[in-house]
């Protein structure tokens, strides 16, 4: 069975490490990235089944989402968000984000949502 590839994009190394550990324990292949530029660069070589993308980063997750949606509209993305970002969430939905995970999140909820998107 081919492992599903998940790219994590978050400027918090702690979040990237934690999410990577959770997903690898569930037999996903993980591509860690720590900012929007690194994500966009890795997408030239990698074709993840799903991108977990933080909204609040130096290059905003919304800007990264726009660029990915323009060049790879079929790419599925789940956004990491914090409470109170309803306007941003609406914009991300219009740009094709398939789900939103609020930080801090429950590990089992994260796994369930990832599985819903990638099977």
C-alpha cells in the first residue's frame, strides 16, 4: 500500500514536529516545511495528497493558499486556524480549503480529519 503524503506548513517547529509524529505513527509520509516559501519550493518536486497549512505565518497561509490554488488547483488543503478568524476562514473556503483545524487541536480529531480528506 502506498503511503499518503502530507505536507505540514507551520512556522512553529514545535507544531511541525508534533503533527509529524502523530501522522507518521498513523503510517502517513510527512513533508515538513516551516514557511510559505519553503512550501512553494518543495511543491515543485513533491505532490502531496494533502497540505496542512497554518494561516498565521510571516508569509500568510492565505497568500500561500492563493498561490497553490492558482498553480495546483487540485491540491487539497486543511488550514490551521485560531479562534476568531471567521472572515479569513470564509476567504480560505472560497479559495478551495477543504477543512479547518482550530489550534490547539485534539490529536484524534486531527487524524480523523486527515483521513476524511485523503482516505
